[in-house]
């Protein structure tokens, strides 16, 4: 910043008659301290415990001994601990975090910025977007932060990430938006903000702030061959996260559409355009009952072309259960169409 300022002043001295160039972008803050003081009281640490299956103590035993001792070790399980982050969106104690932080937890304890520890319960979780909403019951109203407009963020904008890296407690890091709309193969709703503000294990679920102190993302993942930050992190955009949180608060879960099909990519050929092939059909699903068959190639939904499995799965997931979709498909060289009622997605299914 200093060298650029000097250069501009020197040019102005040599060419005083030239008009001043317009500012291209807002400069960074002299200090993040005022912003940190304003938002950090609303950022929380989250400690969880989860019961998981322990290692099989009979793995190397001969089959006859495994049968002999099977009952004794059948219920062998162990507890593991984890840590994450979150942020308060309502004074009564509603807190946003990641599903992968609390989704399988047996116990959840929230640690406020003043050190107060409060037990929390899950209000609702959504595995497809990795968003979760939990609730504590505080003795007094809690400080909150508000959602910002993630669509307004541009590559190069300053951001501040807050959370609980490695379980060390409240920490902040600063950086910029380094890319938009990132697909990291985490799910069909991938549309991440990529940031270079360092985030690490334990930052998951923490807020990503713009310079106005508004939450523009939920820190969710890192790219790291080593397990630590290498300057590439990913945040769920606030425009998606806020909608999911509102539904979780209202209903406790997200109702997603489901056809009951397993699908595969089908490239374009001289016989027809690209589409999505039906590989298998769930016997409980509406697609089978409506008459779709393995080998059919879906080419459009409600008249809109479908050329990837991701497109199909996302489109159906966003369709309200109980409504219908008009499916165009190719079967043995013939172009056909049918209307299929959309079912309610079971928790273990994707499309």
C-alpha cells in the first residue's frame, strides 16, 4: 500500500493537469480490532462427544475362537471427543454450526465467549448442505450476529474467519475471497466461497464475516494434504445457509424431493443428446411406480435440459415432496415423457 501511494503522488507531481484516477476498490482496514471486538462475543466454541464402534479385538483370531468370544465383545464401543465452532443468531440461544460437527454427537456443550458452558440440543440438521442448528438455554439474552449478502461478495474482498481451531479457543484470521462457486465434490449443493484466511480443524461451523461484521459464510472445509491450513478454505455461502437455518428452525428438518433412482452420466451420441441414465430404481420410489426403467436416459425436467447427474439430483432435491415433475427421457431410441409425483427423500438417499 505504501509503495503504491508514493508512486501515485510522484505521478501527480509530474503531471498536475491529469485528472485523478477513480478508486477501483475499498482499501483494507488499518486494524481488524474494532470488528473483532464487535463480533467475537457472538462466536462460540462447541465440544462434542460421540459413541463409535471400537476396533474389533477379535480381528486376528481364528474363526473358531471368534465364535467362542463373539458375545463377550459384541457391544464393545468407545467414546470420542471433538471440537468445532458456531455463532449465535438469536438472543434466546439459537446457534448455527456444521452438521459434521454435531450431527452424530451424543452430547453437545457450547462455550460462550465469557467462558460460560451450556448444554445444547440439536434443533435440526441437513447433511446435504452440512448445516446444523442447535439451541442453548441461557440465563440472559445472548449477543448475536446477522446474515449478510454472500452474492455481493467478489474475488478480492476482505473477510474475517472466526472459530475454535484445534480446540484452542476463540481465534480470528483474515484474508480475502479467492474464488467463488467452488465445487469440491462434497455434495450436490457445492457452491463454496473459497478463502485464503487460514482455517483449521476446529474452525468448522464458525462464521465468515465481511468488513461490515455480517456473516457471509459458514466455514466448513479445508484443502490440506497435511491436515493443517495451506491457505485454501471453503465456506458455505450465507444465502444458502440462512435459508436452510430458517427451515430447520421452523420444521426441524429439510424436506427434499426424491425419485428413488440411481443415475449415471450419459454423453451425447449421434443417436441423441447428453443426459442422465437410470441405472437402478428403488422399489419404494415413485420413479419405478410411474414407469421409468433401467436404461432410460433422462434428458429434461419440466422442459429444462438435464445433462449431468449433479443437475438432476439437485433439481429433484429442491422440488417439494408431493409436487410433480415432467420428465423427458429416451428409451431405445424413442423420445418419451411422463409426469412423476415427487416423494420425500429418506435420510439415507440422494435422488
